[in-house]
C-alpha cells in the first residue's frame, strides 16, 4: 500500500529557498567574473550584436523541444498503463521544470509524487518515467555527439553505450530486484531504518517500472525524441554563432551543445554551473570562435534552456495547492 508522503514542515522551506538564491548568486558571479576576464566591453558588444528577435526565436525553439519531451512523457505513461489527459498531465510536467536545475535534473522525479497525490497513480510510475527520461536523454546526447564527431570516436561511444545498456539491463533484471528486496527484508525493524527502507523500496519499484520503458520500442522512441531536441538546440546555437560572425557547421554546434550538457551532468552541480560553461566556451574557442562571443552565446543559451524553463515551472508550481509542500529541502 502506498504511504502518503508527509509534507515538509514550514521550518524546512527557508533553507531550500536560500540554496536557490545562493545558486543564482553563484551563477551571476560566475558570468560577471568571466565577462571581466574576457573583457566586459567585448562581451556586452557581442550581446548587443544579437537582434532582439533572437530572444523570441531561441526560447520558442527550446519550448518546441520541451513540447516534444512532453510527448515522450505522455507516451511513457501510456506504456506503463496510466494514460493521463494532456491538460492535467501538462500541469504536472511543466511544474517539474521548476526543478530542471537540480543536479542531473533529478528533482523532476517529484512529478511522481504529484501524480500520486492528484490522480492516484503510484509514485513509482512517475519516478520510473523520470529515470527512463534521463537514460534516453543520455543515449540521445551520445548519438548526436557521435554524429558530430564522425567516425573518429564512434567505436568508443558505441562501446560505452553498450556497457551502460548491459549495466542497466542487469540492474533492472527481476532476479536482481528480488535480491535487493530480500536484502531490505533483512534490515533491522527499527524506527530509524523505517524511512530509509520505505524510500529504497519505492526506488526499487521505480527501477522495475523503468525496465519496461527500456524495451526496444519505448527506448527507440524516447531516444529519437531526445536526439531531435538536442539537434534543435544545436541549431539554435549554430544560428547564434552565425549572428556573431563566427559560423560553425551543425555538427560542430551539436558537439558543443551535447558536450556542454554532459559536462554539466557529470559535475553533479546544480544546473552544471561552471562546468557546463567551461565546456561550451572551451569547445567553441577550439573551433575558432572569439572568446567574448562564445561567452555571450553560452549565456543566451543557458538563459533559454535553464532560467526561463525554471521560471515558467515556478509560476505553474505556485498555482498548485501542494506546490510548496513538495519542494525539496
């Protein structure tokens, strides 16, 4: 029987808000420091060279990508036998964007809790979908990265993807899950362990659900949609660089965009702050882009792919009654 999660006490909310504020301050300090290092006037000039419609077109392209990812979310819910009408489902999905800056976008798993509270769908379903989304995001990024780099790194990426696939298959195998459940049954029946045991059981259930989404057809659909979104954002990056007078091929822009995302995820920092910027700027400069232009374009892309979705998610989250109660602390 599913246990209704206990709402976070009011005293736990201020530290969460404080961490969000500190993360924003750290990001601003990072970009200010890079601007000073690269020449503040040059960076401002590069930003000013972008026409106003870039601030409309690039967010529109990012929004189109999220619309595709929402279709993946709907497809996964149907695959798990819990279809949901697009209107209530979209509210939950968009509200999850408030947590897009969490390390590895892990905070989006909170959608599972909202599915349970508002529609009676087991929390394992939403968490399992989020896990499958992250797997297919990674698979799509590796495919686009391999395409951008050509045959030079394809064998290594294929071997890495194969190793990940085998590892995921072994981790989610029913026999492995049964052994882990047996291990949990042997844990001491002490109140101190109760919360941890319940959390681990929910995690095992979510992993079991994810296994169903890693079958060939759902895996192919999810990976294809993720790869298409990566290419859309790479196209936006290519257009921004062309407006800066530093034209790059789509393959090069795809390498920058996917490596930027992978570098941010591997850092385990909120929104990959610092590492994502360093990866994007370093690769852009290696491809011959001027450093102030590389920083300006990276700033625009980060605003459109992280800051704006987070702001929209927070607005939608604020309209839900249990929004504050379920925010992580």
